[in-house]
């Protein structure tokens, strides 16, 4: 009976003891120096949600693959080779041109086609190369010669325009050079030979002979300057036909090789035809510059002859002036008749 009454009394005492303590803790002021509890961030909430969704993670054990079943590894890609540039410099361009070959092994460079050509085609090519060399040699030589001759004629024309008499023009060394110097010497010679007959025959015969002599010297100077240009005309007119002959001969040999090999494969026929056409190309290369240079020289020589003709007219003018001065009587002979009268 006593035990039954003790337990309720103990419980009642405990409640009365701890109730004031709990009330004091709830009403106590917060400490200002106490750090507030951290609030969970979004990432932590998301991670917690992820953990809640996925549940406990299991340890992953790496599995080793069987080397026999593994796919073969691709070989490493090699670095791309640089594209050859034959025109990088002049030497590379020439090497590329002289060493060009086709897929069948035929050397299609000009040197290679020349080496594999027939002996007749080779002779044609050599002749055309020599003709081209002659063309450019004549061009250089005649250009220098014509330039020097025109320069001398211009200087002599300037002297003749300023001179008052033929003797004064002959004293200038620039007028005694070249074709104009020869024309002045011819005029002096003709004047000396005709001087005894001038008193009786007059000046008409002397002027006629002087004009003919100067025209002859002018034509001679023009022929001398045109010497060598006939070769250019010959090369320009015959080189294409010579090249065509080499082409016809080469194509004939190509047809013969087709008949002997019993095949019409283009790889077999093309090299021979290319060799034949090379002869025509070389003929055109030799002929076209020759024709152009010949026409240039023809016009230049015509202009040179016009300069000589103008110089000859000025020489005739000086000679005519000298003859008119000789016809004037001396002053003493004019005064004697007046005194006698």
C-alpha cells in the first residue's frame, strides 16, 4: 500500500521541479555574440534530394576488358606532306619543267621529248633553235648600229642648220662622221671638179650632178643599214613550214609505231604526237619574233633614210649659197666703170 502511494508522489515532485527550469529557458534573452545557425543552401538541398532519390550509392568495381575482344586501335594519322610548288623559284620551275613525266613513265618535258624524238625531228628542232638565236643576235646588233647612226645624223643635221657655208660645216667634227660626212665630202669633190666650168656652163649642171651623187650616197647608206635584215624575213617566212615538216614526220612515225604495236592506246600514241607538235611550236617561236623585228627595222630604216634625205637637202642648200656668193663680182670691179663714166 505504501509503494503504490510513493510512485505518484515522486512523479508529481519531478514535474514541480523541472517545470520552472523549462519556462526559464524559453523566456531567456538570446546572446548577441552567438552565431546564428547556418541555413541549408540550394545545393545542399538538391544534394539531399538527390541522395534521397538515388538512395545509398554502391561501390563501383572497375571491370577489365578482354584484350581479344577490344576493338583495334586506329593507326595515328601522319602529317600531310606539303604540296610541292614547282614555281617557288626559277630553278624549281625549270627543274619541274625538265623533269615532268606522265603516269606511263614517258618524259613529257621539252628536253625529254627532244631526246626521244626521231633524228629528222631532232635536226628540225636544232635548226629552229639556231634560227631563233640568229634572230635575236641580229636584233641586238642592228639595234645598236641603227641607234648610233640615227644619233650621228641628228647631230650633223643640227650642225648643217647652223652653218652659213659648206666650209663652216666641214670644220665641225660631228658633221664629218658617218653618212653625212661622206655626203659632205662628195659635195666638196663635185664642187672642186666643176669649178673650172662654172663660168661658162653655169650652176645648173653642178646642182644636178650633186643631187644625183647625194641620192646615191643616201641609197647606199640605207642598204648598208638594212644589211642583215633579210635573214629575219627568211626566218619569219620559212620557220613555220620547217616546223610543220617536223610535225608531219613525227606523226608519220607515231602511226608506224601504232601499226607495229597493234594498239590504239592513247598512252602509247600521245608521246609521239606531242614530240611532233613540239616542232611546230618551235617553228612559231622562231618565226613570230623574226617577223615582228623585221617590221620594226623596216620602219626604223625608212626613218633613217628620211633623215639622210633632209641632211642632203641642207648640203645642197649650202652649196647653192656658196655658188651664189661666187657670182657676186668683187667691189673693185664695180667701182672702176663708175669712175670711168
